[in-house]
């Protein structure tokens, strides 16, 4: 389910970045959801790092479990980095859209 959420969010961010028009409400909702997803991934990374510390401290831990946590941290880190890049670009795009709205309103007055 988390992969579906991740994929859907990335698709919606990319749609706005590809010059799709969006309302202010759309921009705010998408920014909030992306921020929440980034916090969730940071929490998952933190949890995996703690688990990895526990596993490495226990000499009876299976190497397979350690490898799984390392892979999970690596995958989550890559996804978080991608999301942060998209969020940065999204912030710029949202600013452009807001400037255009203000210009249109000024011209209408």
C-alpha cells in the first residue's frame, strides 16, 4: 500500500510540474501530503536504523536480517531524496502559478 501512495503522490507532483494547471487548494493539499509522506519515510528510516543497531549489537542476529534492513534504508533513502527533489521543484512551480494568478487579478482590476 505504501508503494501505491508513493507512486500516486509522485504522479500528481509530476503532473503539476509538467505545466498542468492546479488550484490553490490543489497546491496546498499536494504540498501537505508530500510533506507528510516525507516525514513518514524519515520515520521509517529512523526505525530501520534503530533496528539495524539492535541487530548489529546482538551476535546471534542473522546476517540476512541485517542485509534486509540495510536494503530497506537504502531504498527509503533513495525515495526520500527523489521526493525532496520533486518538492523543491514543486515549490518553484507553485510560486510561478501563484504569481500568474496575482498578475491575472491585477490585470482584471
